[in-house]
C-alpha cells in the first residue's frame, strides 16, 4: 500500500516506464545506489538494476559523529546570530521614528513653500534619462535566500529600466553584491562599498556623498534604494524606495512623459483611474497636524532645506543598511535552526540504521554458533 501524499513523479503502482520503475524501487529502499550507468534497454530488461550500499558499522559510526559535529557548529552559529539580531532589531526599531518624522517634516516644508521660488537641487524634478540604484546586500553566506532575493529584485528593476530605454548605474553595498556585480559586465557600477559589521553614520555618509554628487551634477536624474525591509524575525521583504528627488507630487517621468517609478516603490503606488495610469502617494501624518500655516522661518527656507537634506540622505541610507543587516541576521538564524533540526533528524535515522546493522550482525553470529553446535552434535 502506497501513501497518498507521495510526490507526483512516483507512480502509485509499478509501471513499465523506465522512470517510474526507477523511482518506485528507490522509494522502496532509499539505501540503494547505481552500480554503474545503465542504458535504457538494460533498465527495461533488468527488474532490479540497484545494488545495496555496503556500509560497515565503523563507517556508520563515523558518519553519525560527523553529523553530530555539524549539529554543534550550526547550533552555535544559530545562537550567535540570535544574539546579534536582537541588537540589530533594536537599532531598526529605534531609528524608524526619527527617519519618519524627518521625512514628514521635510515634506511639510516643501508643501507649504510650493508657491515660493525655492532653489533646492535635491527637490528638483527633471526628465529622467539615467537612474542610480543603491543595492544593499549582505557580507556573508549561510543566510538562506537573503542575498539572492535582493539581487533578483535589483535585476528585475534593471530589466524594467532597460525596457523603458533608460540608462542606469549601480552603487553596490555589501560583499555578496560586490562579488556578483563584478562578474556582470553588462551592469555599470559606479562604486563598490563593503560594510564592516554593524552600519554606522560614517559609512552611510560615504554613500550619501556619492549619491549627492551624482544627483547635483545631473549625472543621474533619480536615485532609488534596493534593500531588504525587516518585518519580523521570520519575515523580510526586498523593497525599492525612491531616495531622490524629494518631491511632494511624487511623479517622475522620462523625456517621453512615461512614468518611471517602480511598481513596488514604498513611496509611490501606481493605480488606474479612469483607464489612465496615475501615481498616488501614501502619506501618514504625524499626530499633531504638521506645521502651522502661520509659521515663519527665521532663516531662508532654502538654507533650512540645504541643511536638512544631507541629514535626510544619511538617515535614509543608514536605515536601509540597518534593516538589511537585521534581515540578514534573522535569515541566518532561521537557516541555522533548520540545518540543526535536519541534523538531529538525520542523526536519528542513521542511529536507527546503525542499530539495525548491529542487530543483524549479532543475530548472524548467534546463528553461526548455533549451526556449529548442531553440526557437532
């Protein structure tokens, strides 16, 4: 009798097909292997082309010991990641209110001063010809699909920009992203940045200065962040967030009038209204109603914005790096937890096989002794 939850490629009954015979016999006894590569004709002629694996008790003992040592290593890595992720999680939670309040304050100032002639280079919206992508990845492996998810998100955005006929450049942050992009000749990389543990404001300022220089000199017309947003210890999502230009309208077009904002952009949401594609901004105002309409600035509003914009760039990039690190550590903790559980299960199964082999060996020796005694009598 076969179980109902078998994989689809395992036939419920022995079949004449070579593939079904192959998988049916392997399912019946997984401790089998090919003695040699056999042609299809021999598979159809021979009912059992497999030979049992001959593993001695010593080999099984060594394998159990190897799995046990691997289990200890992965469990230690899990504990280290769990200790680090708490610190990273606290940094993310403590930094979110400041960045949120800063962004809302800047939006309020820009919105209240729309009627005035303000010359702030980081808020200027111009036709997009080139886009800069700041891709934040991890520095180490053994974290599941964390790095691959961010890289796939960046690759999909690059393909989307190519489809729109726009040029692009990449600022790579993280060793894994750097090693991947160095092997991609078709991707233009402006700068490689390698992190060193927990991100600091000094490291974020290096990236912010490069982004500021690219945008002010009009080498790029739009800057986007591609990073992993930390949701919880068991969930993290790769996202795209518009960094520059900082605009209340939230509409960025190319020279042909086509919207170039990403579909998954955190700041913008593409919707349809009356059959037309429009962009709406989801804004959450802080309690208190923002600034008063009677508010007066002691300094020139341009000077205030010029002083606040570098802080905005630094805080947004630092937040992206902190969320990426927290997501990486959480992914590593979950990956090592899964590996540890698999090692426990594998060790249990190998112990069962070892005990069966040992019992069979002892039973065989007893039978030989009994047979010898019967032969003497």
